[in-house]
């Protein structure tokens, strides 16, 4: 799958491809990618979801797709409130609401597994998402999800690993949020983003040669926007950060995150390719995402966001 879009100062590129192991065995791609825009104009909100089905379990490619679709449905239903919370950097509401939304999606997945006669522990997937406001004055980038993968940022030619910890508190805001919305509470965490794009994921690239800023996570209680559900199988991770002009954010599945963290040569290559002033075209981005690394043959999904 290949996606690309531009909104205001944001350029999005996303690719999801089958790994060498799956091609060799004739298996389907376990990674899933979904990009959607809700709303129009400056009030639009872009969601990019990346999911990876559990390895060595049958049918988990369907679980990955279902998680992406159910989270997108929930974001679409709550788009107005989420947009307001992003614009006002209302971290408390975002953490609780997105945690509840994610738990509910996993609850549906467990029910679906039972209906298929499968063990819920086998029929599951990791999921990672980015919320990007389309308003050009809002530079807040919101990441949330559960399970394996990576969140990285390329800034001044250096990769920074932004993977949220499981229990660390989010650092204090370092930049003022963009346009505020109606009546959301004052921001309690750092805003981060700019205009979003309609069909590509928004990332925050990660270090593979010289990690820099560690980030925090959140596993706060569910919010008032969805009914409670059984706890999810992995810790909830959340990060809200403020993007700067020239940044490249990268959200990716474990198939790319692992070699990025483990192979400096790949990190250097992608820093050179994606650190240019102009974002790559779709075919060039796909070629970069396919860069082979010996010993790594899993599916790869990469979502990158360039900040003009």
C-alpha cells in the first residue's frame, strides 16, 4: 500500500509492504495501514493507523485490519471533541479518551476472536496511531497505541527515539499550542503539530544511530467518550509533541523500527534520504522503505511527516 498527501505545511508519505519471510512462505502481509481525514478545511483531523498481526498465529492480518478500522470509526465519531482537545493541548482529555477508545477496540477484537472460535491471546495485533490537525497554525502531533513498533523524529540530521515509556510522565510543554478551540481545559502537556494530511500517516522518526530525546507514555484511565472494556493486552502508550519546521516524524511497525534501532547504516541512509528540504515522491519513498538489511525480513510499514 502506498499513500501520500499534503495539507498546509504538512507532507505525508506512507507505505506498507510484505516482508521477505512472508513472500517466501506465500503468506499475507500481517501489517495493516489506514489513513483517513475527518472534516474539511482547517478543522479537519487526519488519522493514520498502523497495526501488525501477531507472528505465527493464523488470521492475524485480519485482526490488524479490524483494529485500524474500529479505531478510525471511533475517531470519526468523536472528531469534533478530539480536534478541540488537540488544538488546546488538553493532554488529560486526550490521554483518557484515546486510552478508552483503544481499549474498546481491543474488546471488540477479543469478542471477534471468540466468535471465530479462536483464542483471544492469539488473535491480536499491535496498533499505533497518529492524530494530525489540518490547521496550519497547530503544530501538535499526537501519538497513541499499544504493542511493538517505533516512533522517531529526524531533527537537524539526527534521529531521536520518541518511543513513550510505559509509566514516565510526559515532559512539560516546550512550545505554545496553536489555535485554541472552544471550551477545552487549559493545556497540561506539550502540543505538537501542524496541518495534517488526508491519506498518509504522521510519524516522528526514531534514532537508529544516535537516539536523543526519550519520551513519556500514558496509561491513564479511560475517558468519558466510550464504555469501559476489559484491559488491553499491552501497556497504553501516548505522546503529544510540538513539531518544528524542518522536522521529519516517522511512525513505523516493528519491521522497520527494529533494523532502524539495530543497524546504524540504515539509520544513516534514511537520514540522508529523508533529511532533504523536499520530501520524496511516492515511488522514492517506497524504494527507501524497502531498503534491505540482512537479518530483517518482516513486513514493514512506514509513515513519515515532513514539516515545512
